[in-house]
C-alpha cells in the first residue's frame, strides 16, 4: 500500500504558547499516528532568518520547539523529524527551482505585496527594507515540499498560495525535464482552534498576549488569573460564548466538562472560580508534558542528536538520491560519461519520459517524449492531479490497455487520453511505456 506523505514545517522564531499547542502541535501529533501516512516534521530555521536576525533567539527557539514537539508525543522513530538546515539538498533544489520560477508569480506573493503596500503607505520606495529572502521565500518553501514529493501540506487558508506556487514550480520543472515531482495538495485546516490571548484578541506573539505552553505552574496560574473579563459579579449570568475564559476552557475540556462549565456560567459562576477551574484543567493536561519538556531542555545535546539522526537517515533515504536524479535531469552530469556524438547520441540513450504542464486555456496536459521526439500528446484535464494520475496508470499498466481505431486518437480502456504525433505508430508508444516497467523492475 502506498503511503500518503504529509509535510509540516515549524518556523523557529519564538517560544511555543497555548495557541500553538491547541491549533497546531496537538492535532499534528495525533495525525502522526494515522495509518497509511508518512509524516515529515521539520524545524524551518532557514525560514526564521527572514524575520529574525538575533542568532541566540533562533538557536533558543529551535531548542524549545524541538523539545516541545518531543514532549507532546512526537515519536522520531516513527516519523521524519529534522532541522531544515541539516538538509543541504534543500538549498540546491531551491536554486534549481529558482531557475524555473516566474518572477511575475513571486511578485504576487502575499507577504511581498503586503511589504510593498506598507512602503507605499509610508511614502517609501516600493522595495525599501525588503530582502531577497522575503521575496524568494516561496521558492524555498517549494523546495521543502517538492524535495520529498509531499502529497499533502496542512495549511491555513492564508498559506494556500504557497502550495499553489510550489505546484506551479514543480509543473514547470516537470515540463522541461520530465516527470520528477509529485504535485502537492493543500490540506486546508478548516477547524483549527484559535485561542484568545490574555487581552481577548487572538493569542499571538505579535500582540504580546500569549501564555507560554510550558510556563512554570505558578506562572501559568498567575497568567490565567490576569485574563481580561467583564465586570459581572458572582451570581450574575455570564455569556459563555463571548468569554475568553470559557473559550480557553473548552479547548482543553471534554464535551461533558464543557457542558457543565456552560451551565456554571449560566448560573453566575464567579470569575475567580472560573479561572481556577480553567487553570486546573489546563495544568492537568500540560503538567506531564511540562515534566518531559524540562527534562529534554536540560539535555540539549540529546535533542541535537535526535535532529541530526533524523536528517542523516532522511538524506540517505530520499534527499541525496533525489538530488542526484535532478542534477542529471538538468545536465549537471559526470563528463566522463559523455559518449561520442555528443548531445544527439545522449538523447538517443536517454529513457522516454513524461512532461506535464499547464496551457494558457487553464487546463493540464502531458506528453510522452523519447529524446527530442514527441510520441503522444494528451488531451486536456481539469486538474494537474488527474493528469498525474493518468501518467501513473500508463507507467504502471504499460501499453497493454492502449488501442486506437486506425487514427491518431489513443484510448486507455474506454477513455480518450490523447493523440499520436504525426508519423508515430502505437507500437512505439507501447515500447516506450515498456521501458518504464523495465526500469521499475
């Protein structure tokens, strides 16, 4: 059974807080145990450098985030857990993708456009203070995803554009150099819990209203007691749905506990009593993890060993072989392997391959080529995924199920899949497909 590859990146630019735990860490750790899934979790320290220029903060954040995920139950022997900067192939792939990425697409990236818009409002030059790192961020993110042929990337709606850009860069590369990349899908996190912070706004480092996930017990209690509430006195009915205290409680409590708390709000529970209940409920879940976290954070060398081991195994398994194939594809090859006759002879010895691309009509196509010769041109498809799945079928099933009725139209079973190029016989397509089967064998 083929596994679905799911990839999650965690930027190392701050200290994890309760909002991170409820919205990302807890559901991601639970998802890592799902059957049929190969999970990739990486600490995105290169991404952190775009907005953080404090070396000590980057290092400390990397340590805290790694310790947090391990303390919360991530099992490094059952998932891929690694640090982005320990995978040098990511940087090399970033350059290969940079050479096919359209600048026009990068101009439309949300973060870059927002920075430009702010400069215009402030009366500055469009690119004042904007680094090439911010501008090229989507290419690096695409490399993170495409290097391991991730099938799904869990993101919020504000991140969908980055997945679409990764797909576009992958398609362009495939079109030029053959079918190398699976095209990722955004796994939209529709029901991500968003916790209120101490002041009622979304819990965020930007608002300085967070509750650190593993704050000491007494600090946690003090912060919870500082949550802003209204002035309703004990005995007065309180609005649970508009209460920061209740929303936080609900994120940690069971259904039964939540219903009981809602009744208590209707009966006029005192704010001090409600905050005490919230503290006890959060601490009950966090305390065992806090103990693990404190033990881990005290042994940074052990965490370093876990990350390096994950990267070493991942490079051996995927990254190094993938980059070797990609280098060959773009022409970065061993010169001792050049044969007499140069490129024309090399083209003849190269295996047939599929090239997948998108046309101006918005539809997705592929073609089967043998060297410089076009054998089969597909019909258009509504999605790249459909075209990719058809390529997969052709590679797996070979030409046995192909047929045509004396014309150029080629069918796979009952479905029209494309047309033979002028002068090409169906037997040539069948022979080309047989080479894929031979290569797999």
